[in-house]
């Protein structure tokens, strides 16, 4: 049996990045499926490892690694021309922040309060809650 490895397929990272940044992930997925004999995730892994690009999550686009930090505080012309998308993203960020605060608070209180639905009981660990500085009131 031959153990020959097939050569790694060359990727035009620049064209992929331009398509992703201009038209979004759906267009980039289509580009990868039409042009390369690999999956989208494989191409993205190689992009991160082998190219000079990195994904800037705050701007939802790929940027050059050496330019990423220089322009992170400023909006690009494309971002300014898409106010609806920015507003939508801001609303999602606020929603995520509130949701994270609620989840954190729930997990903190879950250390002291347990709901046992089958037995229709609520178990409260008063000793631990008081030790943590909570005042307990019965209503």
C-alpha cells in the first residue's frame, strides 16, 4: 500500500477574506464549496494558522494581524454605512450582558436554595447563606 500524502491545496486567503468581509459568511461558505475540495471549517483553521489574517470579533470581519490593533477603536466606512446592522448588534450585546448577569445571579443563589419538585419542597441552606452575609426573612 502506498502511504503517499496528497499535496496541500493552495488557498487564496485574500479572496476568501474579501468575500467574507463584503458579503458575509453565507457567501464565503458558497465560495469555499465551489472553489476548494475542503470544508469551510478546514479552510478557516488554515487561514488562522497560515495567513496574515485574524478574525476581529468586535467588527465581525477578518483583518490583517498587524493592523488589527491599530484600527480596533475606530469604525470603518463599511461599518458606518450599515447603521441597522450596528444597532442590531448593539441590542444583541445588551441582551447578552443582561442575560449573563441574570445567569450569574441565579448560580450564586443556587448555592443556598434548591427546589425539589417531585417532593414539592424548597431546601434553603440558612447556615451558608448567613455566613455569606445574606439576611433571611420569612414572609
